[in-house]
């Protein structure tokens, strides 16, 4: 299958080759004429072409359009990546601010999280991940996929994670530390461990100890006292061989004595940890159709705390809604500058098989200014 540009190039090449052979023939004749006593007085025969009309019939077999990245399009892609990164970081920041204020596990981050600095750093990270799309010669669809994977990897570093069981949670705080909180059966906090942990691993270790002691019924409530001038009660809780200092909001205690409230709370936590857990039926939206409810046997409890992914899920939702928009914008910029390749057939046998409406003709003319096969009457020959 021939390309139209190759056909025309071949045609022009053949014309040049014909001119070369004609000049060679003229040279040989000139030598013969010069050596002959009579022919030397005759002009050497030469052929001149004033105009050449060319007509080529062809059928289009395929058309391929490929976007081309030039300096202008790359500059526009860079601006697009910057704008997208900034807007996306802002959208994520707004979503997280709302979620943090409503989620019991993240309230200790406060209303100042995520901060303006956090938003800027996230925008920089997103822009860096998207920069792969703005380079010359890259496979754009593949680069977009790689960028999305890199964004998902990087953004996990920006999202705080809490860990929870049926009774306790290790939560991040605005200072960058972790704290342990007790959870009642409705998922609300009923006490806070006073200690601030420098890492999640240290918080998880103590939370597991506390959970294990609750399960084994090896906890003991010690002294409870009111902190003067506040609505806070301070309590001591012995869990196995470890002593924990707790803070309890007086408003949570209500009409109960603080010690009675804490003992009741510990008892309920033990029941939650060791009770059978029945999955909600299908009609309540608990499981997919066809799945069987599963119960955990009584007495089989775990002191493990599982990762809470609510903020990650929220962030992924924002990204998944915006990444396709970025891809469409990239495609639009690239499609404004494309190279079109037309695959054509000119062989007579193939043309016979093509319907007349699928045939096309290209015509062009060559004149004396396009080639040199023209006798210049104003120029004397070497004879």
C-alpha cells in the first residue's frame, strides 16, 4: 500500500532521472556530431518540456490522525496541570474540612485542618505527578494512567488515619501526635486517655493492651476526681499491669457518679468486644443479595484496631470525579494540532475493485520553473 506523498515523490524522482538520461544521450550525440565532417554543422537534437500535466487516480484505504506535541501545546499542558492541581487540592481541602468536623475519629484535628500550607503542598505534589503528561514524545493515555497511580500513592501521605475497634480508637491530633479514646456503643467518645503518643504504633500498642484487659475483665477503676474550674473528671484505670490516666467529660457522665459511669462504660465495652456480631440483612443495605449473615461465636474477641479509611475514600472520590476532566482537557489541547496520514491505493487491480464513489483523483501541473527539461533559447550550447 502506497502513500500519496511517496507516489508524488517517486514521480518527480522519475522525471529527474529521465532528464539525466536525456542529457547523457544528448552528450553522446554531441560527441558524434562534433566528430563528423558534415553533422558538426547540424544542431544536436534536444527535447524541451514547457508544461507537464499529471493525473493520479487513487482510493483511500485508511486515515490515521495522531496528536503532535509542540512547544505551544506543551506550554498549555503545563498551565493546565498547574490549574488542575491547585483546584483539585482546594476541592479536597474543602471536603476534608467538612468531614473532620463531623467525624468523631478526627475531631481532635480541629477546624484548622487541613491548613493553607497543607493545601499548597498537596497542589505541588499533584502538579509534580501530572508533569509527566507535559513532556515531549510521551504516550499521553499511558502517562495519564501513570500520573493517576502516582497521585494515589502520594496523596496517602497527606491523609491522617485513625484506628478503631468496637470499644477504642487511636486518633490523630492537630499536634501530629496520637491519642486513645473510648467509644460507646453508638460510636461516640466517652473518655480520653490523657497521654499523647508521638506515633501511631505506640498508641496502637497501648490500645491493644487496654482492649485485651477489657476482654479478659482485668481492668480496675481507681480514683476519680473532678478537675477544679472545669467540666472534666480525671480517673485512673488499671489494665493488667499498666496504669492509664483518663479524662471524662462531666456532661457525658450526666446523673451518674463518675466512677460508676466509667465502670459501666468498661463493662459495655467488654460486652461489645465479646458479643456475636450479626451482619445486617439485605433489605437494610448491610450485604449484597445472596450473601449469608455471619455471626462471630460468643467469646471470640479481638484486641486489634482496624484502619479507618473514611478520609481516604472521600479523597479518592474527589480525584475520580476530576481526573477524567483533566484527561479530556489534555485531549482537547493535543487534538488542536494533529498530523493526518492517509493510506492510499493506486494499483490498477485494486482500483478496479473499488466502487466509483470511493475513487478520487489528484491533478497537478509542472512548468518550466518546476524542472529544468526546457531548452533555453537564450543560452548558447557548448557546440
